């Protein structure tokens, strides 16, 4: 009898844990992700997790290690950022500083999925090749404490030496009008694709 109770408790615990793990991706869809934002903002039509964009771009888009306005900056996946991140280069400030637009980096007013524009990024790589950067992080009001590895830049149209101005992503009403989780964003996010 004791063994049966133990077995039932173990099964119930495993089912609860499986339910929590299965629900995590659904929770992530309740706010704007970096992928649909970068795709709409840059015109680079790649889908899937941000960490896969660099490899997926091979053969379809020019790639390089030089930031250019309109290019997608492809961050590698890390322990702290397992799905990677993508952002769109907005402006070159200097040899080792750019401004980007991106979504779902800083939680602002306690909410994830925010669009941030003209965000400061500094190249901190030893070689000055944009392989390691620090990104402005709103909660601390400065460059993030963590250096983030970058795979490179994906150029929206043409050769790596050219520039393609990025289309302007118009933030939907829910992103600008005090949106909160549960306000029907799942339908909006589904319409954007992954």
C-alpha cells in the first residue's frame, strides 16, 4: 500500500512538472518576441529561434562582421540567453558603437516584450570585430554587465558591402497602449508568425 501511494505521488509530480514545462513556450508567446520584430523591421525573412538565424542566412543573405544600417545583428545562444537574440542596426555611431532597434530585451515597467529604439551597443571584443558586445539594459540604466557573443550581421538585400534601409516597424496598438498579458496578444502574435 505504501509503495502504491509513493508511485501515485511520483506519477502526479511527474505530470505536474511536464505540464509546467509544456506551458513555458505558451507563456513566452504572450509578449512580442525579438524574431517577428526583427523580421518585420529588417525585411530579412528568416523564421525560427534567433540563435539559428546566422546559419539559416547562409546562401540566402549576405553575412559579415561589419554593422550596417538595416542589417540584423545575430546574437549567439548562451546560458543566459539560450534562444539567442536578433536586433536591427539603426545607426553607426563610431568604430565600436552602434544603435539598434529590438524587442524583448529589457523588461520595462515590469513587462517583457517591449520594443526599444536607438539602443546603445558597444563592441567589447579584443579584436574589435563585433564578436562580443555589451547592450544597454533599461533596468540598470546603462550597458548590461554581461558581454554577449554575436555571430555576425545579416544584410537584408544585396552584398555585404551595400546598405539596405530597414523598413519601419510600426508598433501595434497593443504594444503602445498600456498592453498587459492576457489582452488577446496570443492572436496578434500568431498572426505575426514565429
